[in-house]
C-alpha cells in the first residue's frame, strides 16, 4: 500500500511538472526596435593608372605615388607612359594620371578639382596639372565642373638644369574634389 501511495504521489508530481513545462514552453514576449539614420552625401577621390600613363603606386587609393625614377635632360631612359621635352634651361616630364571621383547620396551634377603643392619645391622645380600651374601658395582650379567618374589629370614636372646631379626630388600634390 505504501508503494501504491508513493507511486501515486510520484505520478502526480510528474504530471504537475509536465503541465508546468508545457505552460512555460508557450511563454512569449515581443518588442520593437526603431532604426534611424541620417544620410549625408559624400564623394570619394582615388588615383588610377591612366592607360597611356606611367605606373603609379597605390593605385585605387587616395594616397598614390608617381615615381619617375632616374631621369636626365639628354639621353637616358624615359619611363613607359612618360613624355620628356627638353628646353634651353630645363626639361619636363609629363604623364596622364586618372583621378576618379565618385559620389553617393548626392544630387550634385559635377565637382570642382583643385591641386596645391604641400610645400614649396626645394630645387626650383615646377608643376602643372592639365597645363595649370600648381604651387604651394594657393589651390589652383584644375577643372571647375568635372564630371563624376574618371578625369584625366596630365601631371608635368619641369626640372631646371641647375638642379645638382643625384638630387632626389620629392614633392606632394594635394588634389581636392568639391561637389558643386
């Protein structure tokens, strides 16, 4: 009889535990998450090698390098994609570089491209971009209304004959694209 009482109690406890488990399994809760974002328009500038131009380091970034290597006014090897012209007291190295400007979330029809040297050239060398003189004094407008996508920037470095042999010229041209 004791066994029957204990068996009955055990069965009752199992049924009670089972009903509690079923009751807990049906519990739910809900909530909402409101997501907001304020979208700002933006543009992006990167440099690419132009099909007709010299190789550039860091292509596809906004911090590229154009290394002409060892060059001389008379004779010597001219890098692929570079045109050298020699004048009475200087020589010029010219190559096209692709400036790629893209936009996002913007209704801007075009952009203004400017260029400025980060510092005055140490050896009297001069620069032009698309035949526009580029100095450290102020930003020069290269194109007032350039179309988004690829804009070819023809970079020219003019080196005076007075620059000493084995001098390494290092200059930085800062390009800025501003949406119109």
